[in-house]
């Protein structure tokens, strides 16, 4: 029994008495209302966030006599969009409900829902965006977050955007919206909340404590994708390094057992907490990985030196993720670099030899795709890979011409290239996937962006691109462009294609 006042009752951390698919907390909260009001929205919010079986309010009059009773419980997902049901009875004498059977049937239905949806063994997630700025910009960012989640084999159940005048420093979102998210996850069997915003370690802890769900943000999702896709030793080192740098300030736990001292021989005195040990080990691992990365960088520099001795020009393909860079590399060089229609299909750089019609060769390299708001630690970790761009004689900036976010994607890549001090290198903008546009759209985009329109799946569209590449690499020996090369869309037929260009 907890005594409060006429405004609120402070509840301690009650923990979870029961665990399992579709199980509620196993606790029912019965409290008094002194103002003659039924269950409030705040009561129902606590019902969800604290996982109570029931929230019950008993009205009490001025003379201390109990009056009407209202009780509420959550409901499974339904067509009406109901979150909970609230019932009222005039007095305790008319309260004739088998609460045990009610809660048992509710949990059975929640468990069936979760079991049926977990057959695919995919994480089920609700995506969350919070903004104090324009809604359209936040919606576009959430669409990209959806693509990232799907690329990481996550089932996206729902997307929620909250516009707010002021960001909540503790939860990022309001308590009412947090209650809705927790209930939505319970109703749909979701086990994951993915925030489009960068979360602080304190916010992650607060959100986890409040919802008992896994909480990650955009940066952590990107890091997880990279961890799954890295193939080479260098790629794996870079990803692990980025993950450790990201996780180091977030190494915290609410488990009190973690604060025990080590003690024992060699551990006399105050000793270290388990948390401090984890942090120290993380720092030691970061130091070791940085050393290994330096060794890999030396090997890369040696390969680059040998390549420079041969005097072969270098072309690097850059661009937004999933713009079709690897497909273009394959079509230009008749190679078989892995290609898939998803974000970050390519993480490790691939180099191939490209021969021009005049028996002149270049080295052409595919690089990891860029994305807006790429985690800073990930940019730092991939510095060795992106360093190779500084030796390029030409950059091919490949953009997805069919993307509704084309302008933002082009600007994001240009911004990253400036941050890497690569604006001095000649760059060709290549507008890929014109097979998904009609002719007038392709002509307008090529004129507006001063880009070269191609379909990476169709080498017949490459004549203008190859001519421009040759002109920029060997300017002194290049012949003037033909009319077809100057106006590639005049002579080429634009065919639709179902593949990933």
C-alpha cells in the first residue's frame, strides 16, 4: 500500500513479475480518486508503460465512503484502433467480473498474435521520428530509415512521426506518445523501436526502462548493416572500430550486480566495477584495432605505389547508396561484383581494369555508398578506404535519377566530397536508372543537373559517358565529341527494366 496525495501517487520500480510472449506485468493498480473523476488519460498511460493487468480507480467522497469504480485494460490490435477499454460500475456491490479469466483471455490473444508474427524470425520494429522542423523533411528521412531497416532484414510494422515545439530531453518524445508506441509494439508483437534521431546514452536508458523494449537509433542501425556486410579483413576492422567508438559512452547497465568489486589476488583495494572493466577492455580493443588498421593502410599504400609506377589512371565511382555503382562497374568492365537492390550492398572497395577503344587502360574502383547523416565514427573508421579517393584522376558521381530524393542525395554526396577535400578532382555526374523515366523527364534532368544520363544495365547508353571520361583523363589526345555523344538521348532508345540499374 502506497499513500499519495490528492494529485498523484509515486510508484517505485516494480520490475516484471511475469515474462513471456504476450504476458503482462502480473500486477493490478487500485487507487483512489478524490475529485469524483473516472480513470484519467495519465492513468491509462501508466497502465501501458508499467504493463499493469488492470488500472482501477475508486471514487471517494468527502466522508471517505467509496463510490463508483472504473477499471481499464489494454486490448489487442483491432480494426477500430482501440488502445484500451474502460468500464464503469456504480459501486462495489455491482462489480461482478472474473478478472482472472479476463486477463487470461487477453494474454492468450496477445501471445497468439506474437507467435504468429514471429514465425519469420525477423525483428519487428516501429520507426519513430521526432522533429521541431518541417514535417515533409522528417517524412523523407523516415522513408530512408524504412529502406535501411528493410535492408537489414527488419519487418517494419509502423512508422510514427511526432512534431513538437520542444524536444523532450529525457525521452525525446512526450510521455503520451511513448505510451502509444509501447502499446503499439505490444499489440503488433514488435520488439524494437528504431529512432530516426540520434539518441544520447541517457535517452536510450530512459526509453528502455520505460518500455522494456530494445531501443536503437539511425546510427546503430547503419552500424549493424555494415557489421553484417563487411567481408574483407579491413572492412571488418573498420566496422568493429566504429561500433566500439559508438558503444563506449553507452556502456551502462541498470543491473546492480555490475557494480560489485572484483577483489581477490591482484585486485586489492577499491578495485574496478564490472562496468569499468568493460570500458577498459573496449578502449584496449580500440587501440589494437587502430594498430591493425595502420598495418592494412600501409599495405594499401604499397599497392597504390606499385599501381602508380605502372602509370595507370584511376577512376573512382562514388555516390549515394543503392544508386547503381556496382552495376555500372560490372557493365563497364564485364565483371561480376556483388549487386543487390538494397542499401549498402557494397562495403568493401572493388577495383577492375577498364579498357578504352584506343587500347588505353584505367583502373576503376567501386566504393562504399554514402548516406546523409552518416555516423561520424563510421566516417572516421572508413577513412582508410576513402583515402584512396584522393589518388583518383576522375570521380564518377553516380546518382539514382528515378529517386524522388535525387536533389537531396546529390547534395549529400557533394557535401561529403567537400568534407573529404575531394572537390579539386574532376567529377562527372552520372544520372543512372533513366530506364525508369520517360524520355522528357530524362532530358529535363540531364539539362537541369548537367549530368550524363545512362542505364547501367544497358551498355548502349554509355557512349557519351565513355567519351567524356576519355576526354578528361587524356585531354591532349581526345577527339571532339560526335553529335550522338554530345546528345546521348537523341539516338538511344530508353527501355524499361525490372532489374537494379
